[in-house]
C-alpha cells in the first residue's frame, strides 16, 4: 500500500486543476474515509482510502503523465471553466483524451503558449518563482521605448511597492505608426506583470503573445491548436532547469 500526500494524489489522478484541488481542500469539501481534511499534505493510502468530494465518492486511478503545448487565441479564458460563461481552453482541446490542465495563465486579451499537463509536480515547479523558469513574450507597446526606460525595466522597477525581477528586453522592430515590437523574458509570474510594468513606464501594451516557457517554444503551432510533447523535449527541459526527480 502506497502513501501519498492528498493534493499530489488528486493531481496525479487528474481530479481537477491544482487551483481547484487546493480550494476544495481549503474549503473542507474533501473527506478521506469520512473524515474532513483541510491539509493538502494529509497522507492517503492507495489503494485503500476512500476519498469524497462534496460527499461524492471519487473513483480515481493515477494517470500516465501527459504534456501538450497549446496556442491560446485571444478571447479564450485560460482555464477549463469560467463562471461568466466565456469560451475556455476546454472548448478547444476536446480531442485530448487525457485529463489535463493549463499551466501558467494568459489573460483573456493575450494569446500564445500554454502547457497542458496532468503532472502536478512539474506544473508547480514551472509556476514557482523560486525556480526562475523563464517565460518569453512578444509585445507590441505604444510608442518607442527609450534607452533609459529599457534600462530601468532591465534593472527591475518598483511596482505597487514591490521590486520586480529584471526583464530581459530585445527590440524587434518599429511599426509604421511609431509603436514598438519587443521580445521580453521574465522569471516571475505575477498577474498582469508585463501589462502593468509597461503601462507604468508610459508604454501601454497593445498586443501580448507568449512564445516560450523555458526551452518549450511555440514555434509554428497554429492558433487554437495543440501538439503533444516528445519525451526528449520534457527530459531536456527538466535537465536544463534542474528539475528534482
């Protein structure tokens, strides 16, 4: 009989997204052998323990780990469910048989790369700021970015009383209307970090597309499409970013 932490077990079975599972546990909606559990690290024994969510017995088996790259279009919510009834990632991945969940959200008005997986440990590794997995974006911003402004962003500006990690900025091209395309790499995932930082600097973001998560690149994947990652791609990613096996 194997013993596993409750949250980790539910994630490995594809019960729901990491966020939803943590909410279930925090809100006391999980019972293990009829005992309400609010600790995500509570040990469960498998097979053997009976787990209920909202008094419904979960019939779960750990899934083999699956990884997909997905190119999210603008106008799609980067979750599987939306209380406002807007179209979500779920509507575009119906052909994926495995239960997978988005890693690293993109806002409604942004497009680009998302990772879909049922590997909760790797998902947590990627989104944890301490691991500094870089995320790279193409931005179209209003106006021409001055050398002074670029250097400030590359040193790490203060925003809402908190210093941001330095950006890596590479100018791409100017548009005919005098706006700028930039390639920007960041190592943290605060909500709307790029939109807020560039707006604060006087250059509001007009378009935002994520093109890479670490060594995983969007490439020529069409909008709204997905592809399964190869084993060697995952292995190379883990090696490069020192993922603890």
